[in-house]
C-alpha cells in the first residue's frame, strides 16, 4: 500500500506501470535528466521547464510518483522531487542504465 503521499514501496512497484510512465517522451526526459544530476539531487518540477501547462506538468509528476520513479519532498512552502535511483536499481536492475544510455531527442 502506498504511503500517505502516494509513493509505492519498492515491492509494490510494477514494471508495466513504470514502463507506462516512461513511455511518455516528457516523462522519459525528466528521468533521463535526473540521471545526469548528482544522485540525491532534489529538483522542483519547474526546473525541468516542460513545454506544457502547469496542470499538465503536475499530472506528469503524479504519474511518475505513483509509478515509483520519483519521491516528492515537502519543503514547507514548496515541494521538490528526487529520483528513487537506489530503489529502482534494486527492483529493476539495469532499467535506469537503459534510460540513461538512450540518446536525447530534441
């Protein structure tokens, strides 16, 4: 059962759900960008400058959170996100390496 913020435990992460989240080019780009950042980097959703409305950006981050790709971090008056790199590597070995090896699309 996901925690109160909707983060699934690693054993609850479903490969099909993760792949569905990664199938969208914007979400894939967010995860690929995180893989170029320091391991525990916290970033705001605005950092990624997605070319969509604020509500659509929120939807994309919700999909990634619910899939288990990202963890939301409450910073009082703002929220940021962190890639769940270690948990994903343990649950789906090699998946993030594949995402990181994929060439960027403009």
